[in-house]
C-alpha cells in the first residue's frame, strides 16, 4: 500500500510496497518511483475528486498494469484531505487464467468453425485446400498438406498466410523432412525442437515465405489408415512453436484428417457405385435377328439411377434360335433392391443354356434366390422371340408378373394367357407359358406395375391403370417399338406430374413391316448391350 497527496508526492509507503517499488519513499514524486500507468491513474483520480463531495472510495475503478513482469490491480481510496491511498493486489495468476481461458475459447471456436467447414464438403481436393488455408491463417505463417504418395509422387497443397492454396504433385523424398515419412504412416509427431529448420528442403518452403524459423510436422489421422500429414512453418524471427501450440495443431489435424479420410472414402465408394450402376442399368435395345426391341426405364426417385425394375435381351447363340427377353420387378427399391437385381441378372445369364425351357430356368432361379440370405422376392416375365418368315414367334411366361399385352396392327389389344408364382418366395414354382405369333406391325408389350399403378391425374391420387394403358397402346397401332415406348413413358410422366412414383420399366417386342435387318450390336452371348 502507498499513499500520495494531490500534488503526486508520496506520503506513505508500507514495507510490501517498498519491495515492489524499491525507490518509493515519503516525499518522492510519484512519477519517479512507480510505472506510468499508476502515476496516470493517480492524476485522473485527483482531477475527478470534488472537494465538496468527496466519495469514501475512488471515483474510478481499479487501475491495471504490470510491474516487473507481474500484473497488479491498484484500487484507490480518497481521504478527506485529498490524499489517495493505493492498494495494490497481485493479479498475475488471475490474468494468466483469464488469458488461458480466452485462448481456450478462441481455439474451441476455431475448431468448431474448422470442423463445420471441412465436413461440409466430401470433395478431397477442397478438404486439402481448406486444411492448408485454415492452418496458414490461424496456426502458422505457411502450411502444407501432404497426402499419401501416388506412385513416386506426393500430392501437396501449400498455402501462405494471406494467400490461396496451391496444389502440386512433387517427385520428392519425404525422408528429407524429419518426421514427415513417419507422419505419413500415422506415427506420432516428432517434437519441433528436433527439426532443424535450416535444413528444410526447398520444396518444403512455399513461394512467398522467405526463410523458415521453426517447423511442426504432425500426422493427419484417418479412418483405419493415415490421411496424410500437416506441416506448419513460421518465418525466421517469429516466435517458435510452443508445446501448447503443437498440441493444438494435433487437435486441428485430427479433425482435418477425419474430413479428408471421409472425403477419400466417399470418392472411392462413389467410383465403385458408378461402376456397379453402369453394369446394373438396363441396356439400350435395337433390332436384331429380324425382331425389333425397345425399352425404357425410370427409377422411383430422380437421385436414384437404379432401383428394383430391370430388363435384358440375350441374343440367340445360333441363327434361327430364339432370343431371350427378361423383364422383372424386385420387391422394394434402393441399394438392396439393386443388389438383388444384379444377382438375378447374373444368375439368369448363367442359366442361358436352358433358356428354351422357361419352367426349368425359373425353377432354378427360384431355388437360387431361396438359398440366398436375401429375404426379397421378384416378379418377372420371360419372352423367347424368334423370326419365322415375316412373323415373330413368341413364348411368354409370367412369374407373378402382369401378363404381357399384345398390340395388333389394327389396334386390338390382347392379354397373353400366362401366369405363375413369384420367384424367391415359395419352395415350389409353377407357371404357364403362352405362345403368341406377331404378324408384321404387331407388338408385344412387357411392363412393370410401376406404370399401371402410377398415381396422379387431375386429383393427384388416381391410378394410371391397365385400361388407360390399353388406350395408350391403341394409339400406337403399327408404330415402331421405340415410338410405343416413348408414347407410354410420355403419358405416364404427364399423369404423375411432379408426384412420387415407383420404378417404371417397359419393353416392346415387334415384328417389323420391312425385311431390312440391322446389324446386331452386341459382343457377348447372353446379354445385349448398346
């Protein structure tokens, strides 16, 4: 405690104050023995003191400042004669605690913002760019994100504070940087004190950073395998990385690595899915062996490319034999239905040698599905088509599927006399096969119930129905197969409007009015592809 009069001369100094201010003695000028912040606080206190109404305590709050590296709060008390008594309280621990709390809050807020930014994208390149940019702006003067090697090259994204990320593939040796090769393998980081910044290779120093004073290398942990490594750089003369900053860098790296790993996993899964989807999508159909084919498919949702409906045309192995047409509908939709669809199509492909015997083929398929782990079942219809003179001979077998419709060239509609049980649902399979002959201009229409059960219309909930489908087909008498498909798809799409619908598939087999045959565009026995 010390006291000074209105003229800023000390009138009292206790022993504790003398230890803090060694030159403080009664009679000394306050400004000569205490820091400027305390002398200025005394001047303000005296100036604001009104003799007619002096308060019992200081009009101002405590003054804050440092003395010899320690923090103090100086609390004033004004006496009746105008003397101001200053009570000094060591506030160093409180200040350090407040600064630590503020730093922790700022770092927590930064990690939250970083996580939201990084996890908002499943694009690996954008995740690497964001990681490098965030690290350069908030953790260092420059940062590099190094991904696992691609062959003999390292994918690197570098960024200098205030700049933009730059990506490159570098044919360099990570062993040139202490701890980098280990970080890329997911091992714990090497302390920055062990890294000689003067030996940093040129490729490690991004353009815009003149010299390197300190380096931190930390792994980017991933899901099951490392996502890469983060390198932080500070200029020569800047404060070296503290242990606390290195720990915080590892926390940031953990979030960045998780985001990069998720993006890489998503990219791999998207690539695999794209490959599988290309195989599962129905093929494009054309004319072959004197028979005209056309097909159309629309999945239940715009963002789903494959659902539970499918069709295939397997060309005949020998001239004069029948080609096999398959149209089916797997119970449900989405990924599980797509997987089931793929299994059915592959099994049918393996059973093609017995394609002439619909009953046996479907029975074997039924047994295969019952012996699988899937609980799904399917309906389908088989059509064997062969050219006979100017006509087309058909054998049609339905397995729990809507019976095919035969469109005659004069507009008449006939229902094929075939029916049967589902495949993959019951141990015993039974079905009846119908024989149909298509004269030139006639067509046979195979369709899934997604068309007949499509809901829409003026009131939004009415079924498209088989009767409306029949009327639509009557308008297509003697037209090419593709025209029939396009007309049905146009009417059902108009009927549904913007409403939701199930998978829709349609295949039309017709006997052309001309004898001209186009080349078969297929490369493998069993599945006709575009």
